[in-house]
C-alpha cells in the first residue's frame, strides 16, 4: 500500500470480493467495499490505511 501514490483524480486498487483501497489526490487511503442490495449499489467504509491494515480490512469484510 505504500507504493500507491496520489494522482490528480481518485483511483481504486482492487483486492477481492469488492474490497478496494481508494487513493485520494491528497494522499489519504481509504478501505471501501461496494455491494449491491435490492438492485441499489451501496458502499461501506472500513477505515483509513495504515490504521486499518489489509488483514483487518479483510476480516471486517468477512464480518459484514
């Protein structure tokens, strides 16, 4: 995750099962999960990297 550098626009680094790291232009990195419920897309935030590491984000995804 250290290698993810900010760009002009936000971008996603996909992990698995809809989990991804959103890298914002200001350098902030956020764990997010997209899913669909009743034909509507929803997003759940799991925290900010490095406060929430990859293993913990995956664990939170499994609980959700």
